[in-house]
């Protein structure tokens, strides 16, 4: 079943419209490939393809838990996680775009 999910995601992957119309990659390019690599158990490959994926997934899980349990310190952790995610999206993107 797990392999069927991976095959379905690979078959239905969406091409980047931003890259198609503007000719440069978007800050989200690589996320689908990174997710597929992560689902296959290739953690290092996943991190190399899109460094922000794991922190984004962790942030989403923590956000759901914070909404459910209303941690008193949750907003501080979420704010920190969002800043980390932002930087892990922005810095590699700027490095990639600068090498065009």
C-alpha cells in the first residue's frame, strides 16, 4: 500500500507553473521530489532536495497539536519554527537563483 501511495504521488506530480511562465524556479520547487524521497525512506536525499520539508512537516504537526491542546508556550515554538522554515526556504532559493 505504501508503494502504491508513492507511485500515485509520482504519477500525479504537478509541474511548476511559476517556472513554466517565468523561466525561473519558485521557492517551492523541489518540495514534491523531496516528499517522494522522504516517503521512500531516503532522508538525506530529501533534505538535499528541499531542506525545509522536514521542519515544515514538524511545524504542521506541532500546529495541530497546539490547536488541540493549547500549549501555553506553543506560540513561541511555532514562531521559532516558522522563522526557521522561512530561512530554510529563502536561503537555498537565493543561492539557487544566484547560480543561474
